[in-house]
């Protein structure tokens, strides 16, 4: 039971239980747990002697923080203007189909992938753009997107052996 909070305790120690460091603390918590679980946020609030509302407020204010579980691999498809004009909708549809995501579902049932549709990734010259785990792929097509997903799945399968 308490094991679950061990990473959080270590992170709090590293930051000297300083509530002024809440943002970097949450960053490390997200790295450790892959998102910000509600019970861990409550634990952090209690340990830092600040209100849970303050912790939730920070967690939900920054788009960068995730309060729901994410997949191991994050796929971002840009749907900003430049990418949209060059056909990002077809890529989003292809990725959803490939990952068997239902409407409103972002993370695959096996928690291997999360799909995020984002606005401008700042690489409009490469439109349409897709990012997998921080690697930018430009001039994307539905077929290329599906092939990249296959590569990740294959790499995962070979790690498992
Ligand atoms: S609109 Fe897609 S990278 Fe700018």
C-alpha cells in the first residue's frame, strides 16, 4: 500500500518538501507514474501542507500534465491550420483505425499508445506532422503513419522476447 507512494516520497525529499517547487515536483511525479494519479496528488498536498485544490489547479492548468493514465508511446498528430490543409484529418482517422480507438478514446486497451490531436507543433514546413515519443515525422500520410505504428509494435514485441 505504502509502496505506491515510495517514488513520491523520494521526489518530495529531493525537493526538500518545498511547496514552492510544486511544478518541478509534479513534473517528476508524472515521469515516475506516467501521469498524475489523484491519490498521489492528494498525498503530495498532504505532505506539502497545501490544499489538494492547489495541486489539482496546477495539474490541470498546464496542458503538459496528464491527470488520466497515458499509454507507453504518445502519438501526436498535428491538426493546426497548415497540417489540416495538408490532410491531417485522414491521418488522425488512419491512426484511430489502426489503434482501434473508439470515439473519445485516446489510449489503447493495452495501454501501449495514446493518441493526442494537437494544434501547431511548430514544424509547419513539414506539414502534415506526426510526433511519436518526441520524434518528429513530416510529410505524413495515412500509410506512413500506419507503418510507423507497426514499427513500434514490432520493437515492443522483440523487447518482450
Ligand atoms: S500546423 Fe502543424 S506543425 Fe504547424
